[in-house]
C-alpha cells in the first residue's frame, strides 16, 4: 500500500477520517489567508524568515 496514493497528505487525512473533498475547499481558502497574513509584518514570521535565510546561505 505505500505509494498507492499520489499525495500522502491526502491519504493521511482520509486515514484519520477527514472528508478530503470538503477540506480541500476550506484549505484553499485558508491558504489564501495565509498568503495575505505572510505579507503582514510579524515579529515571529520575520524571525523564521531570517533563520531560514541563514540556512540557505550556509
């Protein structure tokens, strides 16, 4: 059964009993909010970005 699903995340969601078709619509909306939120200046976000930039530069 490993690799039988093209998206292991979807398989995981189905396994734990989430209605994937409904959730995907909600997730699409949520991801749009995340994109908008990522444009806002946030101290926590900046800290994460700086540390990931350092990892990329290493």
